C-alpha cells in the first residue's frame, strides 16, 4: 500500500534518518532555514541556542545556601532546626539533633499536607527507627533520610517540579 506523505513529513523523515551523522555548523545552517519552526524542538541540534532564566515566584521557599550549622531559605539565614515547604516555613522545630528525634516530631510532620518528607540528618546518612516514623507510614507519606546537603538539593528539585515536599532539617545536622 503506498504511503501518502506530505512534503513536510517526508522532510522530517529524511532529517530523522540523518540524525546519526555529526551535524557540522555548515549542515546546521543549511537545514536551519528549511526546517519548519514547529518541528525545531524535535531536532535540538538544528534549533537556535536557548537562553535559560531562573524562574522562581516570590512566594515559593527555596533553599539558597547551606553550611555547617545553618540553612539559608530565600536569602535568609536560619541557625535552628526547621521545616521548609514551598508555601510555609516552620522555624524552631523542636529536635536539635538526630538523637532528639521522637515520635511526636514525626507526628507533627504527618499533619503537613505533603507527599514526601526529606529528613536532613547531618553529614552522615542516618535512619530513624521505624517506631518513630509510624505516623508518616499511617498517613502514607514517604520519608527519605539523607545528608542535610542532599536534602537541601533534593528539596529544591522536587519543589521546582511542583511536588508537595517538606524538608525537615536538623540544626546540628546542617551540612
């Protein structure tokens, strides 16, 4: 059965077959003007350069820095334990160290409307006892224990994706 293809589809098929060849600047410029604008995202090597800009709404909490003994949220430095969410910041969270964690602290986290909690445990990865995290399990909220530096980075990525995430960061555990 003969295939009925438009000239644009034939051109796209032809370019798709050429994808395995190295696109030199001369090849790019030759095809740049022939490829319809609607198909340029399919062929990023033939598309003009992209300029990326930081797009962060003012009402979203982002972790902008962290170091020994502090976490910086939206350019404001915090020295105590805290819980960071996209729309809410809870300062002076009760536990000051990993050893201070109690079941009530995780029950407080379970009351938040999040799908995952990132627990920053310091320079070393440490896991809380399952008895302590029962409240999160009962509410079907995920818990990821990781170093504080990793928790800060992961929070920013998940928050940027629009996920309902909370980062619970311990004061003595900051990076």
